[in-house]
C-alpha cells in the first residue's frame, strides 16, 4: 500500500498520516518506561529523567509513585511536587489512590504516574489506572508512566506458559500502541537476580519466594526477549509513520487483514490473544467474528458467556467484532473473508466429535482444506481436549430428574399401549409405539430425556414383547438385529427431535425479539408525549434485558431521572458517575464495562442528531450475567429510536413554547399599541377641553362650554369602556367571571343593549326585528346584553354616521339566531377569522381602528361560555357591510314563555 502521492519531483505526505498527527496535537504526550520485570529500575529511570527536566525549569508534578521501600528511589522524590492521594474506604480499610481530578485541575506540564496497569479501588470512575492516565492525556497533560511487559493483555497467556502464573492486572495493547515514546529499561537477568538477593527489590523473605517462583533465569530471559521484541516493533512503526508524514516514498509492506474465528469453547480467549499478537506484529487491522449455525444454535448459557467474554476481550485489544448467522460455517467464514479482503484467518483447533474425528471434518480442518488465496493459522491448545461425546450434555439436577421420570412414564405408557394393541389387532412391529414415546420426550423435555427413553424402550421392548417374554434373553438372531436397529434409530430420532426443539426455542426467542422491536417501533411512532416515550422505552428495555431499566434525561447540562421499570427514583453514586460518563463520552459505561464496572446498571447514551438527550441504563436480575449480543443489539435499536422520539417531543415542546412566546409578544405589542392610542387620544381631548374651560372660563360662549363639557364626558365614557373591556377580558381568561345559566329572554337583552347604545351614540339609527314565539335560552342576561352592546358599538364605529344598524332575532333549527348587521366598509376575507382575536383591529380610514380590539374577543368568550357560536360574515345579507351572527341553543320550554311582538325603532 502506497502512503505517499507523487507529482513529478514533488512528494506529498500521506493524508492519513497527517490526520493522525493532527489528532495527537490536542492530546498530551505519553511516554512509557517499559521493563521485563519488577526491579529493573523503571521508576528510578523515570524520576531521574524528570528531575533533569525539573532543573531546566519544566513544571513537573508526581501524581503517584510507589517506592516499595527502596531508599534510592524515595530520595529522587525530594524537590518534586507530589499530589495528595485520594482516600477510598473499602472493606473497613482506607485505600490511597491516584487523584486524577486533582491532577487535571493542577494541569502541570509533565505528570508522573507509576504502575500503569494498576487496578483502582472499587467505587472510582475508572477501574484501571491507564484510564486515569488517558483522562489526563485528553486534558492536554504530558504523562510519563511505567509498565512491565507481562501486563500486556495479548501476552497474558504467553506469560502464563513461561512463568506459570496468571497476571490479573493487564493493559490492552492498543493503549501501549498509542504511546508517543517507549523507553526500555533493560537489565541482564543475572544482575536482576543479584539485586533481589541483595534486598534491593523486595524484603529478604519476599525476595526468596520471588526467586523460587517468578524470578528464575529462564523466565526473565524470555520476558526480556518479549520486551525487546515489542519495543523493536514499536520503533519500526514509528519510523514508518515519520517517513509517511514527510512524504518519503516506500516501498511499504502490503497491508495485512486478519480474521479470527471466535468460538464458545475454552480455547477462544487464547485464540483472540494469538490473533492480537499477530496483528501487532504485522501492523494490520483485524476482525473478530463469531459464527452461529442457524440450524444448531446453542442454548448453553455457559458457552454463551465464554463467547461474550472472548468477544469483549477482542474489542479491548482493538479488533472489530462481528457476529454472523449461517448454515455452513466454513463457507460463511470464507465468503466473509473474500468480501472484506482478508489475507489471514486465525482459528482454534476445533474439538471434533467422535464421527467427525474419524472423518477429519471440523471447522479448522475444513477451513484449511477449502481456503484458497489466503493463509490459515490454527491455534492448538496446550493439551488436546477429549473428543465430544455422542452422549448429550447433562442438564441441571432438576431438569435431569424431570427428564428421567418423563422417560420412564412414557415408556410405561408405551408398554401398556403395546399390550392393549396386541389384544385388539396383530401388529408386525410394536417398536413404533416406543419410538413415538421417544419423540414425545425429545420434543417436550429435550435430547437427554429422549436418549434415556430410547434406552428404557430397548429394555422394555425386549422384556415384554420379544420371545421368550419377561426375560432379557433373545432367542432369534434376527430379533437381536432388529432390537439393535431399533436402539440406533430411537437414539438418532430422539437426538434429532431434541435438536429440533432447541432450534424451535432459539427461533422463538429471535421471533420474540423481532416482534418486540416491531411493537416498540409501532408504539413509539404513536407516542404523543415524552412520558409515553419514556414509559415505553423503560418497559421494553427491562423486558429484553430480563431485569430492570432506568432512563436519565439531560436538562440544562445535568441528568435527572425521567423514568424506569420498575419505577425507580434513586441511584447509587457509582451509577450516577457511570451515567454522566456515558452522556459525556458517548459510549457505554457501568456494569461489565471498563468505566465504573462496580455500578449496578450498564448505561448507553441516547444519541440524537442534536447530541445526546440522555442515557438508558439496564441491569439484569443476576448481577453476574452479561447482556447477550442479541439483547444488546435490541437495546441499541431501542436507544436509537427512542432518542429520535425524545428529540421529537422536545422539539414539539420547544415549538409550543416559541409559539406561546410569540403570541405573548404579539399581545404585548398590541396591548401597548392599544393603550398608547386609546388612552392617549381621549386623555388629550379631556386635557385640552379642561384646559380651555379653566383658562377662558366666562369668556367662552355658553354653547362652547357645553360642547367642551360634552367632549369631556364622551372621552371619559370612552376611557371607562376601554378599561372595563380590559378588566372583563382579564377576568374571563382567569375564570373569575361566573357565567350563569338562568332563563334569558333574548328580546329583553336586545332592547336593553339598543337602549344603552342609543345613550352612547344618540345620533345613530338602529332597527330591531324580533320574531314572535322565540323560546327562552339558558345563559347570563347581563353578559348577553354586554355582548350585544359591544357588537352595536363596533357596528356604529365601522359604518357611516347616516347608515342604519339592524338587529334581527329569529327562530333557528337548534335555538335562536341573532344577526347584527351594519352598512360599513366590511371586513376583508382574510381577516374574518382574526377579528375575534384579542387586540386585532381592522384599520380605518386614518390607518388605525377607532376601537380597542377587545369587544369581539369578549363577545366570543361569553358566547362560547353560554354554549353558543359567533361568526363574522362580510358582506352582510344586504350586500354590503358586516354581519355578526350569534347562534344560541334553546332551553327547555318554561312557563310564562310568551311570544313577543315585532318592534321597529
């Protein structure tokens, strides 16, 4: 693969190399002091180099350094700032740990952190110290640290074979690969052993035990070689990276791509680590794939746990994990390899069954035989495991006895049925009855019960139905042959039927998961409110995880509990920390992850297009159980869809708030405009008239004084009407006005409103027409009269002085219909639905409406409260002007409801 681009004599650096370089600029630099074993002087070398930089003026701070009682190492701490450690209570003890938060707050130029692979005390955000170091690096702080080669995750099994011990504290290889510099602190094994004997590494008693076990010459030599080889590989990689950054052409090694097949047996983790070492040596990408046979899907919980653990290990070591279903596993693996340009396949030696061992048919053997154009590496176990037995795996004790009892009962029923059939008819072969019993046991209780039933049927058929009867002796050779054939057929049939039952169960589980996802999608699309979305997500997630769930939503930068199943309103400290980490980093945290594994819940971010909206937490009933890959896939689908739905509801809420704010702003502006016009104009007239009367007094004529007084009275009345309308509208919106439901005579209300309008505007002419026989209505007489007065006042204002305003009341299909029509300029069609809005006014000839914009709003509110309707029509039935039409429902006929006469005024 060519990593540079050439044009003539010019050479351009590799864009990929430059992007990697740019990404490093925002992070701190990591320097690792690597050694083959404890005692080679890693911490001493780190402190010595740091003191030299301190002398040059660099800001150096010690985050944590373990001296292990070595005086020469402790002396190097003099003059260096040491951060206080964080105290963590644990099992009636107080543990001292590295305080990464204090280190980030201090922000030195160089931070020293010893023992890179150290496991933190439970309860801290990160279970491993290398994760604390990564946090400091992300904050832009340069970090120096120490590490022994046996702590590399991919070398864990190699170290176990070399030294005979299992290293519990490990660091993923990809963490070391991201280091900017690796310094090998080397010491010949003989000198290291002498240092141990001199007491410079451990105390005398501990030193003797170490020499007898771990610190043997052969072990140290092998570990030294591992350290030097890993460092040499790192040097090669750094050289190639620098050449690519400078645009120096290759030739570069052709890129390799590895595919490792991960199974569910004990060898799976060994295979993963071997593939990781190969990928590191080849500087190649690698993919971990788990193949599931669609016709032989396992229901073994232990095997599933092993597989999940191996896949998590592959992910930690830097692999891309993939899960595939197929009928022919070798064919699926080879097809995937060809589609993804795989050059090498790594597979563990398969553990064949008895028949497969004879025929040489196993996954690893088939891959070796059928692979073309690529290499296949077979990883062999330390000891060849015994072949898989034909006998099915025993279930637990309860299921074991249930299967045996069921088999015994089925065979007993078969014996009774066979004896009964002998008396009814002559059957050539009664063994079919027992074969039926075997199939029933297989389908109902599994393969084990079927095999037990086949063995019992073999004995029962011989004892009860083959001569000589009631003995286990077989007289005829052909009977023996038939009986053996029956046993083989019964076992095979039972095994196949049992496998069919397991496949049906697996298919049912997949169908249930698919159905759950389908139902979730359908219900989610119909969920109108945020609470509905949260309840649905919590319930479905708890069902899939077979445990409990909780949802935390992000509001103003903080998380709060939005829902849960079963309902939950509290969380532990570790859970809160894991949830905040998942929200901030956008990756899973909590139970069975690398971040806050002590938490009860495993949290997944709810990522939407606008960023994370919260986190989803699930916790299985059994705290030791991991969420299966199928359940994890379903949960991720739930989380993705729910995040979109939550974002949708939040956008709807924001839109409603924005609409409300816009409406409030519009009303505010309309109110200010109305007040500025309808208060200032009458006040100016009143002030002008009063000033004239005060200044001129008796010098004015009697008629002039009367006109000014009339102006003051008219404008004061106008002000009073405006203020009354404002108060009425406020009380209506607040529900402070109680609309009564008394019997009301519409004619009386119309006459009262017309009389009131005549006093307000005596020069205007109003004609009323009230049909006879109008029924009484249920309503508030005073408010109805106020509504009619406001409508008449509007009609007078928006029509010429010489025009006529007409009021008509007639019997309608559902009650009484009142029409108030004027002969004015009318209302534009686009404004007919707006005239009942608060402060909306149709402009007059001067560009402004003479009214307050509240009369029609009050009318609409009152009529609606009385159970009626009000609409505006323009032009009016006469062909011009505007008509306001009120429809009121008639009440029940009441005594004294006498028709009125038609009045014309």
